C-alpha cells in the first residue's frame, strides 16, 4: 500500500497547509470587508495612506483603482468607460462631471475625491 510514515507525514503537511489557507482566507475577508460599505449606500472610509498619496499629487483614479486591485479593463467594464480613456485620465487628461460620477460609482468613492486638485 505505501509507507505509513510517509503517508502520516504528508497528512500532517496537508493539515498545516489547510490551517494556513484558512488563516489567509480570513485575512482576505477582513481586507475586503474594510473596502466595502456595510449598507451599500455609503462608502467605507479609505485608508490615510491612500488619501496621502492623492494629496501628494498622485492621480486619484489610478490610486483608488490600484487600491481596489482593479485593472483599467475591469474599471472600464464597471464604469462603461473605455480602458484607453481611463489610461488617458490617469495620465492627466481632464474629464467632466459625468465621467467622474461613472468612475466614482465603479470605484465606490465620493465624486469629489476624483475631482480633487492638490494645491
């Protein structure tokens, strides 16, 4: 059948891996819970480090998109804006309120955050 010591050793390793996987899944759930609002109508607060990046001059669309772990394509699908347009916005192209609202909805942030202009 097989070496009982080898089988036992493999079973122990599998049990250890399952514990580690469960711990990682809990961490991911905690992270995702912090990024989503509980009610659906208001947005969860963003971390201070992200807001500092934006206030230091980083493009708010790019910063929030990366924080949400989204690609430009995913953001485009959620907002209805072409990925090449999102790329241009992230490089500094100006955009209007309608576009800002669509992006804000897809990124789950307030519109004024995306319209922020550091002084």
